[in-house]
């Protein structure tokens, strides 16, 4: 069904008070390689809803970029936390090794005294 016929049918189903006030519009961008288009509904010559694929894709790309940047920041924070944990663990293990060494020296001294 062609758009002009569909538009006629849709507008004929509107109540009397809305006829002429609510208008449905649609267009296709023929030069576009991905069949981009735009549809919108106006009420008293003001756009109340817009179905523009170009704007939608633009907004989608902006949102995807923000999510990607947030993920990169989160990954960086996780790596920093992991490095901090690794450093603290290495320090703690070094302290434990030093304590074990001291304990083993004390044990040897005690054994010699027996």
C-alpha cells in the first residue's frame, strides 16, 4: 500500500475535532545507501513525535560512545584496584617471609640453647 493511501485511511479514523489538526508525514531519502527515512506526527503544526532514522542512529551512536568511554574508565579503575591489591599482597607476603625468617632464626637459637 502506498503512503498516500495509508495516510488517507489513518486520518479518516480521527475524530472530527482532531481532523486537520493532527497530520502524519513520511519521507524517504532516496540517495541514502541504507534506505534512511523520516516519519513524524504534528499537532497544530508542532511535531509531537519524530521517527527519524538518521536522528535515531546519531543518538544511538552517541549513547554507544558514552557507554564505551564509561567501560574504558571502569576497566582502568578495576586494573588500578587490582594493581593496588597485588602490591599490598606482595608487601604482606614479604612481611610474612621476614617474620618466618626471624621465627626460624629464633627457633634455631632456642634449639642450640637446649
